[in-house]
């Protein structure tokens, strides 16, 4: 076993993907380089570095008994790579050393399953990656035992976020984009009941959830709050391989070896099938004032790298391009053809649109979980269709007739408006009710068709206000769309991380609003919206975080609101400067938003918060377009403010369900009728 001094020297050493090195020796040069890195870090207090974690583990040639090996392993786990839950690493430190913010828009918008991108999609990818590496090293058939340890936020809210299901199905070879969401509950139940796990879909082992999965909610690995450790053992208890993965938000998965150079290829899982430009990124900070395109001789750099909102704006001015055009040309660098880019964008929008349709047409009455929360999107949609399009039928909903006219006035005093007496119409004429309820004034609408219950004293100097319906149909649809998406997400359905699952309703709702109520060219609007929103998401991912476990809900709904604001402004023809201002307004008024899901479920307050985030996004864009580029706060300043706010925020409000609503609200809920 390595001494304490040697372990310290290797704190910054990258972890290999899977270790199976019986006789591994470290050279003096390696120790010296690691020590130099530590010393360099100590002499640069103003720089941002990774908060690194575990050292490499060595499989010794002479090991004690199986029980002794497991005791040593547990001792090492507690000693080297964990810390108290309230001592997490610097927010966004795993992103800060990238040369630029550019990643593929199709990594930011990826298709997965609910209810969480960091707690469901990421862990499933991690499980599949781990199994793929075991197969590549020829170790899979030797495995007899798998041990899984979950840390921090993953352990605190993992059960409500379906983390166990995700990891185990990932170990069985399933992928978030292609898995049949309808089979997830039954497959998980089968694993638990039979205590068997089929690794990679072919190698069956014994797996006991109670013994082989450890929940360490009071500890976090130093790299990120969403940490997990996988270890596999052979027939005699020998440690064959171990690795740590960190789900850093949006479905992205990193580990010690890959996080420095941006773990883009882990989105694709099959690293051999990913274009080389996405596998490598240098780690030397550029001059943020240059704003120019990369040198043509650098095949690794995208043509238009940007590190901040200011550098992105400089690129648009220098090359006379829109933000969407900048992102589009960078996608060509990642190996996609024009046809592939268009097809992928339409595919993403198609999944978003299908998610809305599924949500508003669902026949299920309640969402899964102890809260027993009632689905509201189907009823909201039926009411909108009834009030806005009487008699219209949809492929999945029965035709809804016009129904009774909504009541808008206080009931008449006693002795007035009784059957047989006249009723006043909107045009000032009157008519008589027949015995069947028809009116003699055919074709005219009655202002009050039935009495309305009013709360309050009628003869008071401050008269009560009668109930009335607001008629803002487009905005009502916007809220309905956002709720629909997040109800599908809460039930574990097919979803697009945009940029996360917990905030997956904001961007689809705003884009659907544009397609249905604003755009004359929906296909063009989809392309412009998604590419523009992706650029903003890249800036947040680099400059702060898109993980609620690091930054609370400001990192999810706040970022989604900012991205949607920018996309909406772009579709309205706003200038790049106005677009960035819209994005700034979108995040500025979400700063400090906490993540305190009740019972660890992505339901309350998450679903309604997405609805409000969508409305706020359009309002932010409208404010920016009306301001004529007069503003006091830049997007870069707002992103930095969000990072600082996240760093100061208590861990209780970072997707742990330890305080806020998660603590004050009692279960079961008393849910009012919709």
C-alpha cells in the first residue's frame, strides 16, 4: 500500500478508465511531475484548478484474504476521496480549464429518459461506459461481484430520481437514448426480486441491492457532489477494476482521466465512433479579447471558439454572422454534414414536440411516487381547446363541444333573473328562456348563463370581485406545454436534456409557442432557436454549472430560462447583443433559486417552476428587445454572479431535499383541484 506522502503526490494524477495492472511501479520522474503540479497550484492562488480526488489504486501481487482486501478497500475509500457534504469543491471547477466554451449542441441537447439528467441519464451512461471498458479489457467474464457506492446528492435524492434503476440498466448495456422507457420498471423489479444482474446483456451475476449498493449521502467525492464509484471483483474476491464517475449535469459524465480535456465523447459512450475533434481539446486559456477564428493549421480547434459572451459577440461582429451561424459552423467542425445537422436538430425538436403531445394526451391521472400528484396538463389542454377552439377534436382526445358559456358576472339579486324572466344580452336586447333552455334571441350570447358563487359581503363598501377568466390564450398554452413536458419527465418518459431534465419543459414550451403563435417559417425557427440557445448553454456550462447539485435550481431552470430567452429573441430577429442581453435578464432574475424537491421527486416545485420559467423567458426577451441595447449587467457578469451564488449556497438547497419545501411540506400532500 502506498504511503501517505506518496498518496499526496498523486492527488492530481489522472485516473485510468479501468485498472487491471498487477505489477505497476511509479517512476521517480512521475512522482516529481506530480509534486511540481502540487507546488504550482500552491503558488497560483488566483487561478482556478480542479479539486481532484482519488489516487490510483494498485493491485498488489501478494494480497491478504478476501475479507481483508475488502476492509482495506473500504478504508481507502473513506481516507482518500471523500469529505464532509458541506465542504464541496469550487463550483464549476471541472469546467474552468477548458480553452473555450465550445461543445457540440448535440451534447448539450441529448435525448434521454426522466426524471433527472444528472441522477438518471448520467448514471445510466456511467454504467454503460464502465461495462464497455471492462469488455475492452477482457475482464467482463471474470466478474462475479459488483459494488456500487453513491455519494452526496446522488445518495440523498437518488431513490426519487431513479438512480438505482439507471445504473443497473446501464450496467446491463442500456443507453438513455434508445432504452424502451416502458420496460424500465419491470426490468428493475426483476433485478431486485431475482437478485441477478446481466452485465452487458450477456454475463449474469448475483446482485443484492441491500448489500451491493451503498448510499453515502453524508459524504461527497472531491470533484463533484454527484459522485459514484463502481468496483468489480473476481471469483476469489480479487479487485479487478474500479472507477469513479461524476455526473456533472445535463447527462455529462466525467472522471479523473477525462475531465481536463472535456469529456465530450462520454456522451456518445462508444468512443470509437466519435469524431476526433470531439475527443480532444487543449487546456491553455486563450486571449479572451482576440475574438478571431482559430488558425487554419489547428485541426483541433473549432473555427469559431469563444470563451465568454464578450468573445462570442466579438466573433459575430468580426465575421458578420449570427450566433446560430457561429454554432452551426462549429458543428461542421465536429464531423457533421449539413444534412446531419439539420436531421439532428429536427430529431431533437421532434422528441420535444412528441413529449408535449404525450403530456397533454396522457390518460394517467397521477404521477408516480408517494406524493400522489395529479397530472394537470391533460385537463389544462382540454380546457384551452374547449374555450379557444370549441368543437375541435385531436387524434388522442375526444371532441369537446362549446359547453356552457363561462360565468363572468355576479348573480342577480333575489327576484331577478329567475326562469321565465328576461335576460340581458351583450348587444343590449333581451330574450326569453324556453323550457328546453334555448333562448328566443338566437345567435346572441348571454352575458351570465348561470349564477356564480362570490366570496365576500355584497353590501360592503369594498364590493367583492367576481370570478373571471383571463383570456391570454397563447400564454396559457405556453404554461400548459411546459407542465406537460415535466409531467412526462416525472413519470420517467422520453425527454430531451435542455439543458437538464429538471428544466426540460422551459425550452420546448417556448419553442412550441414560437412555432404555433409567432413563426411564419417553423423549420427555420427551430434551427435558429436551438443553435442560439445551445451557445448560451455552453457559456453557462463553462463559466458556472448546469448541475443543481452544484448550484441549486438556478443552474437548471435559471439556465434554461436564459437559453430560451436568447432563442426567442433570435427568432424575433434581434441582434446578437440584444440576444445576450435577453439571456442575461433570464438568469439575473433566477439567481439564488434553490433546489429543494419534496420527497426527492422531480415534481414539486419543479413542474410549476418550469411553467413560470417559460413565461419569464419570453418576458425577458421582450424587455431586452424594448431596451435598445441599454443595460447595466452583461451576461458574463451574471454568469459569474451565479457561480459565486452557487458557491455560497448551503448544500441543503442543492438537490439534497434537506431543507426548504422538502422539509416544511408534509406527505401526503393536499393537492387542490386544478
